[in-house]
């Protein structure tokens, strides 16, 4: 079997030799109809029969792994793809550092490992569910196609995790694979496991913010799991990261295009004050302060996904070699951290201050810090667009203590600069920081579909380049 090229002969495309692995093949084939039912029930509403110009992975070779073609989404070839095995790979961190990477689940860590796989797996279908109504209000066929690309790939990520559950975790893996199809984003009785994945994605600015901020949490988690001593998990995550890059591209360029359109419209109308919100909104574009509020919301919700700053679970996952740090293989230290410390922001005597803590317990905090650095890169690029138009406004990530529901700062209220607020002040000023009902209504009012090739809704600029180098008038979705 050729690990780089994918076997497309069976029901489930794969590069893991499913043809010779009868037990797992049958298990996945049994799971398949439930998955398709889930996709039809909870996937993009109203477009299941449309032809969508999608990329499908046909190889795991970094140079040229995908091909583009028109597909009806329920017929998309969701497959199981792992990055090629690295000969002689060692466990890169923790107490087993330097030992051969595990090809089977180490028995003593089985429960912990299963939990990591299930939590990651649960986020994948959740985002498809959150985004299922967006197609009907897409600002262009180009954006509609990008939404669906993200959706089918999140579906494939679910397959990636379900493969691990079915292959390595026996009966309880099978049960978990079923449960992944039963939970529903935002359902009060059977919600998805993590908070941000139960929020609504009601409009396209939310979608772009979600793919920028929340898919980036996905990237950080996948990077940490790609370091895992459990080799099949590492290889799965490495290939998922290839796809994930596109999701963040959709988010970053989406927000860029919204900002660009706003700035252009303001210049043409001779409006220089970004806070003249009423005048800006009359132009049919989204004012910069509202874009900032959306960023505040999505950034703060996503920070909660990193969990408690101080965490025994995180320490155990690292110490046992299951989940590493962001790009562990590029870090220069002992990779065991038993005597190391890490500065953690805490609430001490009513003040937010850094306190040195044992580095092992502070791994969530560390991953979150790496995440914030990564987030700021795109924010800098957004500000360049505003600067280029000569407008006096800068977007800024809020303080990590702002609007938190998990961890050290969940018990307090803070403004976007990290100043503590009383409950009364917070309630009074909340709509300064977060989208208000009227902000949401304004954005909702802008969300009208634009399905003519080469045309875009009033509030967003066209992209600089087409997907797969297609020209501007390309019909990315043939709506049925
Ligand atoms: Fe994903
Ligand atoms: Fe993603």
C-alpha cells in the first residue's frame, strides 16, 4: 500500500490499509449511514443538492495533496488520512521522552487518551451544526463555497477522530463514535462538550471571526496533539493541520475584506471619524467599532477553550507523553519540565498579576499564551488595511481577563484593558465592549444573499484571488 496516495476504491477513501483491516473497515462502514444522516440533518441547510466546487484530499504529499471538482456535498468522499509514519520516531517529551513512539494505546493511559480524542472529535461536527444556516445569507458564491469547504473538512476531521476510536478503543470507542453523532450544538439536553461550540454563529461576520479565532484554537490543540507519543494520533493531527490552514485563511481574509470595504466606503463618503457609526452604517457597511466588539466576543469565548490556567489534567497529559506543547519539537529545554516554572496571570489580592507556577500545571496557560501571539499576527494585518486608508482606528485584542467564563477570571468582571469592574459598572458598560441587540440587528439586516457570480454583498470586498486560481466570475456553487 502506498501511504502517500489514497485508496479510493472502497466506501471509505483511506491511506491506512482499511482493505486489509476487516474489523475496522466493518465498524466504519456501519458508522457511515449514521454519519450521512447526521450530515443531511445537521449539515448546510438548503444546499445538499447543489454542485459545489470543492477540494478533496487525494494524497498526503504536502506538494499537491488536493484536487478540485464539482461535488454534491452528501457525495463528498470523506476519508481517513494520516500523515506518513516517520521511521524511528521517539516520544518527544514527558516521562517517556526518548522511548519509541507508541503504535498501540498504552494500557495505563487509555482513558486519558480516549478523552483527548473525544473532546477534539466533538468540536468538529459542532462547528458544522453552528454554521448550517449561513449558506442562505452568503455574501457571494465564492464565500458560499468557502463555507462548504470548511464544513466538509470539519466532517472529515470527525472521521479522523472516529477512525482512532474504532481502531484503538474497542467497544467503548464504538460507543463514543455513536455519541459524537448524537450530541447537538446548543441543545439544552445533549449539548456539545465545550462552551464556544454551543454558541450561535448567526451572521457572516461571526463566521469569519469564528474561523479566525476558534479554528485557531483548533490549530493550537492539533499542534499540541501532533506531538503526541501515541503515533496514530500524531499522524492524524499532522494531516488535519494541512486542512485547518484553509479555515484560518477564510477567517483572516474574510475579516480583512469586511474592514477593507468599510474603509473604502468611508473614504468615498468623506467620513473620517470611525465613531460616526450612524453615518457609516448608512453606507451599508459594518462600522469598525462593531467589528472590534465582534472580535472581543469571539476572542474571549475562545480563550475559555484552553481551560483552567492551572490544571492537573494538562500536567498529566504532558507528563505521560500524550499531549505536548505548541511545536514542542522546536523548543529548547529538557521537555520534561519537572523543575521548571512558568508565569501565570492570577487574581491576587484583587489585582491581576503574574505568579510563577510549576510549569507542568501551567501548560494550558502556556498554550493560551502561544495562541494570543498567533492571534495578534492577523490583527496586525487588519490594522495595516485601516492605516492604509488613513483612518484613525486600531483593532486590539481585549485583555485575557475580559468576559471569561472559565478559569482564574471567571469570577470577576473586567473591561477590555483588564481593569476590574463592579457588576453594576459591567452591566452599564457591557454594550461598549460586546455587540448589543441593536448591533446584532444591524448586522442581521445586512445579511442578504448574493448568488450572482462575480457579485458581492455591500459590506464585503471581493477577494484578491479566486480559489484554485479561478477567475472572478467563476460559478463556485451551482445552486440546485
Ligand atoms: Fe477541524
Ligand atoms: Fe477547522
